[in-house]
C-alpha cells in the first residue's frame, strides 16, 4: 500500500526494501544520502489516475504502479547492471 500525502507518496520500507534488496531499516538513511533516488510519473490518457513510482539503488530499479487511492496495482524489480546508473535516473523526483 502507498499513501499519497501533500509531499508525495509514502511507501512501506519493507516493500521497498524487498524490491531493492536492502534492509528496511536502511531505507531512510540511504534516501537521505541520495543513494536511493526516485522518480514519480503521473499517468495520462488511458493511464489517468495512476502513478508509476520508480526507485533506483546501485544497479537495481524497483517500480510500483499505484492508483490514486494508493493501491499497488503491480510492482517489479530488475537488476539493470553493475555500472553506474545514467545521470537522468539519479535525479530525485516526486509527484
């Protein structure tokens, strides 16, 4: 479950930790250090009312697709390689 607040989405650390293969207790610190970055995209057209939340850590990308109520429609995680992430994926983002 995701919660949409005034400052964006709140995601449960255990969910994000499982997808990024990080201990949930380390999530906040890694985000504060900008080692975990995120990108939030709002759906348009047929995807209106949905969001794609992407999180990046080292060579992993985790994605959560959620509706406006915060229900996770689907999630995925992939290893995108050992090299550094492209700069465009390292920028923090929020909805």
